[in-house]
């Protein structure tokens, strides 16, 4: 059976199951006038279905605890229940059946294999095995046959000792932590020469050209980005040695769409196309989601990669939630930061966008605060205009004057908007 007919069959089966087992989807599809599963068609007609939003899952779980009306199983059938951090609301429970757990492990095995990890290779990881889905990735290292050396979160001393004594070929952590480790190692005179791969994920930054270059120089190693999405699957995308975007690791189990975040219209998956990623679980048992809006804005490639893989590739551009529209042009604060970073060391890399108007739509010039040397202000403005196709008003500010964060730095500030 071809991949297309296989995924289409799974999709039809999943829809029929959700009508039976998920009150949330029965009502949601019925509310959209889709009361008959036969009328839904196959994957080619998926755009008929309404989207699923994260807020709906929270509301569903609050109204029908503990798993929510969207869950398609009784809690006794769950093999594991993860939860989200709850930074933007109450923690959301994410149940997995035994088959779901096995599928996540296989997705993770593919992702980390794509990064080039192989049997016998030593890898130090900094993920916690706590409540969050990232812990599910740990099983992937055993599935590959790696020599897995977990050192946990935020224990830089233990990590550097492991690098010195065990000489791992790979380290997996967040991109900002990777930079911190390199700085501490340099200050302490610890050699990082054994490390050939830095596998980064869990936050944006790993895909930004300037930041990657900085990491690769600091470590003398190659950067490989990975990306998961808690509600869909851990370690879902992984970059290969060609370093040409992250490959998709769940082709036969999860359907990916690209949409225009403003209109919701489906966009063709083609080389260079950009839009928001939308996911549908074709084979998830515990809490399958249909057309889940990830809020991740990405550029995609469908042509075969230099590594020989033919799976879809992506590079994240930013969060749809942070997007501005400047006279019809989509602007992502993280993309602005990436362009500004090209001017290092004359800039620190920190920026802040301070829109003049409330809301998404802005008139040029868009104020962009840049930490650095005033001599590069005009050159930065020119580079932003030619790369991102909007006119900024670059305001140079003193180094270290913009807010810092050890988690996720804010790049948008509406305090002067009227
Ligand atoms: Zn590749």
C-alpha cells in the first residue's frame, strides 16, 4: 500500500472512532454541520474540518475532568499521563496509551537518528524525566543503541565533568543552555573537543543563522535542531547532517498542513512556502487531535534532501501569535533578531520591537530597538528593508539595557502603542 492510501485509510478510521469515542469532536463536527462521518471524505477533503485550538482543549478538560471531552479513552486505558508547564493557564494533561508511547519512541528514534546519532555513540542529555513530554524522548536514545548519559536540568558542573571524563560525541540541550555551557567551559578551561554534535530544541533559536554560527564556533561542533510539540508528539522533527531544515519523523501517523494564519486557508506544501503548521493525528489512541493549530510559523521544503530522505522539511520562523503585519508584509520579531545578529560584534544581538499601534496591523516605520554601536544603525535598517521587506525605525540603545530572561525572552513591547 502506498503512503497516501495508508494515511487516508487511517484518517477515515480515526474520524469514525472520534464520532464514537470523543464527545468533544462529535459536537464540534456536528456544530460545523458535519453530522455524518461518511460525508467527511478522506484526507484530500480535510479542509472541510474545523481547526482545533489549544484553548478549546483547556476548556474541554476544565469542563470534563480529568482528561476532557476530547479524550477518546477511559483514563484506565492510559499508560502514561504527561502535563504541560501551565505557564499560560492551568496545566493540561496529555494521556498516552501503550501504543501511543511506543509510537512516540519510534518517532524519537527516527528524529535522533536523523541527527546522526548511532549505536555506541555517547550522548549527554539535559532533559528532565519529570512531568513534561520531553521526558518521552529519553527512550529514543536506548532505541538507537546510544550510550545515554543523563545529567538532568541545570547542573552545569555535572555536565562539564561528564564531558571531561566520558568524552561524549553529542550533547542535547536547549540552544540558550548550549551557549551558556560553552561560556562556562571557556572560563574554566574545559575542552569541548570530543563533542561533534550539539542537538538543540525546546525553544526557538536553533534555526537562527546568526545564533547557530555562534554556537558552532563556541563548541567547534555542528548544530542539529529538533522540534516537538507537546499536544502532538515529542521529538517530531529532526535535522540531518545536510543541515537544510528539520525532517518530519511521523509521515505515516501524523498529517501536516500549512495554512495562512489570518484567513485559515490551506496553503500548498511547496519548496519555500511559509505558513502556520497544523497537525492531525491519524493513529493516536488516547487524545487524537484534528487540524490542531500549532501557532508555529514555518518555511517548508518538499524536494528531496541531499541526505537522500524525501520527508517534508521545516525551519521555524516564529510564533504566529507574535506576528505583525506591516503594510501587508508578515513580520516576525525572531526574524528581525536574526537579521540584526548579522551585525555582531557591533550589536549584542538583543532587540525589542515597540509597535506604535495596538494590534497586529502596523504602519511603517516600525520601531526596532537594537543594543549596540550607533555606527551600524543605518546599515541595519537597510538590511532589514532588503531582507524582510518592511521599513524599520532602528533606535540604537546601550548594551545590556533591554530586558533579559533565562526562559523565553520577550521581543514585543506594546507599552507605547496607542
Ligand atoms: Zn536531510
